């Protein structure tokens, strides 16, 4: 199935994949499948950007599906994607 990916506020991803937004042909059905396939397609550099030093998905990166559903880190394996979904990766910025 094809999903639309957008990486907002994560310029390092655009450097690795060559663009900030693109259509991705997903073989799996869940957000966890998408993450695995991104690593398989674009290599360990994607993992270094989206995972922290402890090999956990970086909690400062939020995933939003179709501009309404935030994906919880512990629900990625069960969060289903559908043909044509828009998946946005956004970084949360902290300031003081």
C-alpha cells in the first residue's frame, strides 16, 4: 500500500532520503512495519535520527496519522495504516 510521509522539523531525514515529503510503498500494515521498512530502505542513518542512544524510538519525535491521530510509542505495533494515509513525523521542541 502507498502512504504519504512528511518529516517536519527533522532536516536530517531530508538529507538521508533526499526529500522532506514523499509517497512510500509500504509492504506492512502498521506504524512499526513502516519504521522497519524505512530503516531497510534508507539504512542505519534513519535509525540514528529517529531512535535515541538506548535504541528506543526518540520520544521527542511524534507521529501523526491523517492530521488527527497521534501514535503512542507503545502502540506502534498495533496502530494500523491504510492506503493513502498521511503520516507526519514531527519533532517536539523544548525551550525555556
